[in-house]
């Protein structure tokens, strides 16, 4: 079964292997695609990092993410919840061109459009790759259903760089979506902005477009629950909400394997709590995780964080 034209099986596939009849690992839970089967959520890999402004090995993340599936189980202790009640499938990786970023982005957009059209009830979770992939993913959903889409972005950066300087990159997805009229500025909430990684002119741009920004310091002062509640209230008028997690929103002490490592970021507890809450919100219909570079990581620490982010989000989906 090939779920969409540009999708290919992962280059490496890790067998679950039933070592204990009383334990279900993530590798056992997530299935390979089968014809005539209905699924609640799908995993899409996007191994792209050519579009990163700084050097990044984020194209390696989908493979490392999958490699860790055999290390963790489907049971959430604090919630006393096992999410094997959901059917999950790995649709594989979207095909990337060797050199042409525009073709890569077109493949991403067409794949998301096809998946959304063919499987309207499935929840797509995309594993990047750099943050440039978010723009074509959301454009694909917009092309498929025409709905008013809101965005909740967790990021240290505004991602509104001028695209006339180098074209679409990991620093441009929000501007790309606003200027293409895919998403309205007032339908975007960005959480986790840090000091010394943005500019005054780009702050002016976000304010002009009506993008609501909450800094990491504000999150620490107010509490993540208050911030997420505000974000949800602001996007209540949207027909659906897309959540994008740039892992560099986290403090460098938690994620050594991100290209834009830096202090004063969010904590893993704050991000995991956000993922659970937003996963349980019925208005959220798709999610991605980007900017993890396994080539500079230590013992897969950062990939383990992204996997736990995924698991907390899925725990939220179980509570819808």
C-alpha cells in the first residue's frame, strides 16, 4: 500500500519484536500501512535540512525518531492511560529531491493535500526536517479542505524572515504562510520567543500582521497553563488549528541536538504539558516537530525529547 504518490517506506525499519507479552512498545503499536484499514493517526517523515539557514543534520531525525520506538511503551503512568486504543500507522517518508528545495516543498505540499483528502479522519503527525516544511504542510491542508486554519507555534524564533533573501527556509515559514494568504496573521500564536535571536524589524512585522507573540520569559512568569488557555481562546474562531513544535523553543540544557541551541528556553515539562492539552483539543487537526539534529546530539537526548513530545501529544488525543 502506497498512501500517497510521494511517500516511500522508511530507509530503515525497526521490528518491534514481542519480548514481553505484558508490555507494548511504540514499535509494536505503530503499524505498517495496510489496504482497507482505518487509522486514527499517521506518522509522516520529512528528511529535509537543505533549506536550513545554518548547518543542520535535521534530515536524520525521522530515522533516529523511529529507531527509539522500541525503547518506550504505550503506557502513560500519571494518566493511567494506555493509548493502544488508537490505531497508528507509519506512512513513511516524503520523497526529497537531492538538490532542488522547491521540488522538496512541492512534494510535501502535495503529500499533505493527498493524505488529508484521502484520509479525512486521520490525524497526521509529521517528523522533520527543518522548519521550512511547516509552510507546505499547512498549504497542503488548506488546498485539501479550504478551512480557516489557526497556528500555534512553539519556537525561539519568529520565523518571519524576508523570503527575498535566499527564498523559503527554516526562518520563513510563518511569513510564507501569511504572505501567500494561507493563514491570517491574527490566527497565529507564537510561544517561546527568546532574547538575542530575533530582530526589532521582524518584531514590527509580526505586530503589523497581528501575530500574537508570547516570550519564554512570559511563559515562566505566567505559567504554561495560562498561556495555552489564552492561545486556545484567541484561535476559537478558526475551523481547525495546526500545532508546530520547533524543538529549539526548549532550553539548551534539555536539547543539545538542535541547530539553534540557546539558554532561557522552555522546559520539557512545559512543552509536554502543552502537547497533552493541545492533543486533547478537538480543534487541533495536525502537528509537526522540527529542527532536531541527531548528528550533534548526545546519546539521542534530543530525539528522545521529541519522541516524548509525540507520546504526550498522543496521550492528549486519547482524551478527546
